[in-house]
C-alpha cells in the first residue's frame, strides 16, 4: 500500500494559472487603470505626466454642469428604486409562495423568466412600453391608462428630469425580482421546521412567527440580495443604452465612461471607472471579509 | 453558515414539504391567487407586446392599437430580423459554448483545491478571487483591449471567449468550491490518498464523476452571461465579428428603427437562453442561487 | 469506463475549444488574404448612406482593378459605435485602410494624435487643389497640410415643412426672419397644431440651436465662436439662448426620446409643420414617398450655407497604402462624387460635377454652394473637435430638460475655454 501524504504544493500548482490570470486581468489592470487615472492623458498621445488626483478633483469640482455629480445622482435614484423594488417584490412573491401553493412551479417559472433575457433585448420592448406620449399620442403603458380612463397615471417615464431614473429602474426590477424571490424562497426553506413548530407551540400568531422567528433567519439572504442587486446597479449600462441611448437625462457613470472614451479622454474615463470601483469595493470588501470570517467560525 | 445554496437548488423545483405553520389568520386563498395571477399578467406584459408586435405588418405598427392582436399575422419581420441577426446568432454559440465549458473546467479544478486540497492562505486567496466577480468591468476595459491584442488573441469571438473565460473564473470557482465543500467528504480524499492517488488522480477519478450537478450550474450560468453580455461585446467587437446583442442593438437602434423587426429580433436573441431556462429550469434556478456568495 | 469516456469527451471539447480560439482566423476584414484588400471603415450601414457607399464601391471597382473593396461599416448608435471601435483600433495600431471622418475640426483629433498621413502631395498629383472651392480647402488645411479627401457636402441649416399643414394655417410663404418664424409658429398653434416644430434628441437640438445662432449673430460672429475669437459669454449669446428657449416651447416635449427620423415622421404625419434638419432629409423623404414637403433656409440665415462634409483619410500604419490611395483618388474624382452623391442625397464637394441627373433639391443646393457664405457645424464635426462636441451635446441635453439659460451659457463658455482652439 502506497500511502501518500497530502502536501499542498500540487494544489497551489493546479490553481496557479487561474491566480496568475486574475492577478493580471483583475488586479493588474485595475492598477493600470488607477495609474492612468492619475496621468495627464486626455487624447490618444502618450501621457504628459503624472498629475496625482487632479482628474478626480476635476470630476467633482470642475466638471461642466457638474455632469459627474449628476450622473452619480442618477445612479443613486436608480439604485434605490432598483434595490427596494426587487426586494419588496421578491419578498412579497416568496411570502405568497413559501408555504406551497397550487401550481407553485408555474408561478415561479413566470416570475423568474425575465432573468433569462438580456437587458439589450428587454430594452427593446421597454423603450416601447415607456413611451412618454400622453393623451391622444399615448403609447405603451400610457395607452393602457388612457384606455382605462386613468389619465392621471400617464407619465413621462424616463424623460422626467427629476424622477426619470426611477422609471428607468422599472425594467431592471422586472428582470431581477424573480431572482430575489428565488433567493428568499431558498432562505425560507433553509429554516429548520423545528423553529416554526416551536413558535406555533408557543402560541405565536402568523405575524409574530414571521416577524420574530423567520425574518431574523433571513438576514444573510437579504444581505446577499443587497450585494447582488447593488453591484449590478453600479455596472448598469446595457439597459440604459438600449432604452434611452447615451444622453444627459439618463447618464450614469458607466455611460459617462463610454461617452468619455468616444472623445478619447482616457484619463478622465479611467478616473470615473476607478471611482465606480471604489464605491463597489467599499460595500463588497467588508461583505466578503464578513462571509470569510463567519465561515471560519462555523 | 452552510453552503446549502449549492445543494438545495437542484431540488428546489420539487414540491416543498408543506411547512407546518399556524393555519389561523391565513390570507384567504382567493386573495392570494388573485395577487399571484395579477403579477403573472404584469410580468408577462412585455412578452405579450414583443410577440404581438413582431407579427404585425408595417401599417399596423403605430402608437395607436399597439396592444391589439395583429389583424394579419405576418412573418415578414421575423425574416427581416433573421437576416440581420442570423450570422451573429451562430457566432454567439461559438462564443457561449466554449466559454461555458472552459470556465467550468477551470472552476472545478480551482474549487476542488480551495475546498479540499487547501494550501496556507487559501481563504485569503479565495476572497481575492471572489472580488473579481464584483468589479465594474469599466475599471479594466481601457487597458484590457490593449493587453488582449498584445497577447495576439484574434479580434472578435476569440477575444470575447478569452475575456469571458477569465472573468468567469471567480463565479465558477465559487460555485464549485461551495459544492465540493458540501458533497465531498474529507474521508473520500483520505481514502484516495491511502490508495496512493495524488491530486490529479483524486480529482479525475474521485471528484469529477460526482461533479455533474456543479457543471450543470456553471455551464448554464456562463452560457447565459456570455450570451447576454453587451458591455465586453460593444467594447471588443462589432456587428461583423461580434455576438448577437451587438447585432440586435444595431437593428433596434438604426436610424429608422423597424419596431416589428426589432421585437422579432429581441425574441430571436432571447430564444436560446429562454430555452435553456425552460428545459433546464431547476438547474437554471440553481445557477441563479449560486450567484450569491452565500445564502 | 464511464469516467474515461467522459474524460475523452472533455478532452475533445477542450481540444475543439483551443482550436477555435487559435484558428478562428480573424473576422476583421482587410487582415485576411494579403494586401490587395482595402477595408473602408464607415458607419454607413443602411438607407441612402449605404446606397452611396455602394455607388462609390462600383466606381472603385472599375478604377482600381488591382484592389478589392471590403465594407467595414459598423452599425448602431448614430455612428458612436463605429467611433468607439475606430478609436480602439487606432490606439492598438491596427487601423482600417481608410475611414470616414467629418472634414474640418473633427479631423484635428486624428491629426494631433498623429494617426493620419499628410495627403498634400496627392492633392497636387490628382489635381484636387483646384477642384474644391477655396473656402473648403482652407478649412481642410492644417499648418499648410491637407489630411483628407472630402466626398460630399451636406447643408445643415434647412427648414423642412409640410405644405398641407402650412396651407391650413394660412402660411403660403416661408418666413425669412426669426420674428416672422415665431409669428408663423403662433399661427400654427392657433390653427390647432400642438407642436408646430418637430425636434429630436441631442445633436438635432444642437443643430436647431446653431441655426438660430446664425440668425441672431450673423455668420462672422458665428464663425468666430469656433475659431477662438468669439465671445460665448456676451449679452447677444444670452439673448440667443433665451430665444432658443422660446423656440423649444413650440416643439414636442418628448423630443429627448426622438431620433431625427421620428421627428421627420411627425412632419410626414402632419402632426408637426416644420423641422430643422440637414439636407439628407430630402433623400429620406423621397425614399419614403412623401412628396408634400417644402424647404427653405432657416429663417434669418439669409444666404448662409452651414456645411458639413464626410471625408476619407489615410491612417498611419494602414496595411495597404496603395489601395487606400486608389480609394481616395476615386472619392475625389468627378465620377466618384457624382455616383456617391446622387445616391446619398448630398452634393459633390467638387464644383465641376455636372448638375444634370441630380434631383431638384440637390441642383439648388449645388448652386448655393458656389455662391453662399459658408459656416461650419459643431454637431457634425466641421466646427469643433470631438471633445468639444461631447461637452456641448451634454449641455444641450441638460437644457432640453431644465431650460436654465444661465447654466447653458456658462457651460458653453466653459466648453469653449476647455476644448476650443484657445485651449491648445
């Protein structure tokens, strides 16, 4: 019998190609972009030198019409509506389904299917649905309201200068609520039956059961849902490009990067990207560390 | 904290054990189903518009009457859409299938090492790998174009295969690591060692045979995300050598967009992923669940 | 056994994959079979633009038998997808053999970045220096050198009208002054036309604004804005922006969702009476079978011809420079220009192309081109470089949503200071 001792060297060897690839293509390129964001390089020629944080200062303090701040505000509105929307709908659906329902599979399949569709494809139909024409020019959803006589519900959708981004988040909510529902369903089903039974024995009402027993158990699920929807929101590009195209009204940082690259301002595009990365990192890194720690504990 | 996400999903489509719970003060079933059905209508509304419009002929496509059924059903728009999307449709398979296979294989090897053949600092390395899942790809896009070209990868689909595979490593590694941590007992590895098996042989003969569920999940996930990707595609390819999302965007964003053809195009574009979703629904859901780091 | 079969499948799959990656030979045209191909990079992927390109291809086929035309058109995003692809290819050092660029200031981006070749020698060799009007040559010349061959001229400041709608409101003659135009717009409103002036998003708004600027400032002051000697912060600019704001009240409120073709449709459907658009609209209306249109220069523009031109260049590092030169020669030739422009709906940049065979509108424009006062256009690249264009476009987009006169003026002034010629 040739008993071999397990040494960790082969493991590290097997994984090392991936590590090298990620070291280069994730961390190396991020480093490259960070460096580029601190260069005086606003055209296709080589950099004219290192300028520290000047490009960031320009973005926040000297951007014409505060364009960058405006794109961040747009992103904020979008993100809040997107996250709240998916979590509310996802939770509602999962509550309606979690104790089993007739044709549960059907409902779940329908709620989830938008997830399989790309933003580019769904953008085609949502651009049509969110037609801002009203009254006799009403189209899309407005036409339904018009037909039902609910004129006051007709809206300008994404063309509203203040809340347009809330409308822009609707297709994203449509697309990902089913996903959040699935997360919650898995969360509910991960809760041991003993907990429910104990609560019932103690005479808890349905409301108390959810409030005191089940929801606290779902904290990790909610956290996952927040992280997933949140980071998707930061990257949002496809949907906006296919619904409105790149324009002031609906500009978010990811679209601003695209527009800036069109004018070959490489350093500025890099600075916007790096800022976006920082926002994501501020949320995701603590989360990853938290997950890592809690795993070690268990 | 368990990794139940990975074991639960494949079964999650089955009827759940009716949870014991208080029967008092339950929402009346009529209300519950009414709400559920109302949401079904809302969720399916965009699909209805897509299908209905795609079969209408030019004159019927106006602002008025866009919710009605076509007076005459015509396939003309489907033909037109297929004409502009056809070539990229095939290319997208050439893209999505290799990406799905490649990143799954890499992910399986990585996941196995990180779950059951750990090295010092494996946890830190795992966290560093995971971070790659969350980065906004804009933060690497500018130099990425240059590096890939410098590496000599041909433009178009080969470049996109390479890029999707590399950036798919984190999620596939995560899925397999969680999977192996749940289903592969430490004893199995020990037994292999007793037989004198090294890392590769253990992985090949003991681990891979029980990895099918993991592969199904990663393959579906990577296939879908490569198929649906627009960001990498728009930066690194074009309508002549790129995937279908680019072609659809060009069709729908042309100067005089043909709405019926755009909608037919959107349906054509979505068909493969929808098919995957319908045929492999329960694993698809498993894939979605796996997208969360933990549940 | 099962396992080994599975491994075999995996191995085959992996092998196929590597073969795909390694062997899928480039789909990029022009890099394939040798140096005989000439990849012509444009965003002319449909409509009259595509037809024009095909016309040029035909002439190229007979003039340059040694070379093969490869269509490198990139569709989508009103040219922005193409520009993005182009920028990255130039940066990577894999340029197409030739690409489309707006003549004028927009070319300066490529010149400053050292990405295109000087064609002065070819101008002499092909006799182009005398074939184009002097004003155009001056505009193309940078530090005594010429870098591109213009294929056509479009006029931007044309007001299109729906005759039936205008007649119903009792308007029989197009206004020649801004005041008269406003009066007509009021008449139309009174006659029940809710949106007398159809408008689209971003660059179409820039065009309307510039047409109004020409009326308010006159051609000299308008030109000065772009060459660095003008004043963006003055009171006459404030007055112009205020008038523009008033003009917007006559337009459709959902303009930011409209492409120029959507606005054109409003005109055709009689929902709007007027639309300001470049003269590619004539070809488009004709193609769509709409005959009931009128056209005139934008009220108050007088004999100003706001021009824009598509031109072709020789990129540095082009693989097939000889082929490119033959393409450029075709583009600059009288035969090439006639073939191209009849189909695209523009007019030849050369002044010696016979006018017969061109549709009525184009014949009139060819006449005007020889005599009119020429001014450039920023959204179409003849007046400003792409960075400047981007900043102006963003500012106009904001103005469309909030109508803040002071903010627009400040933004335009900052954009000129940051990206204009003075900044260099």
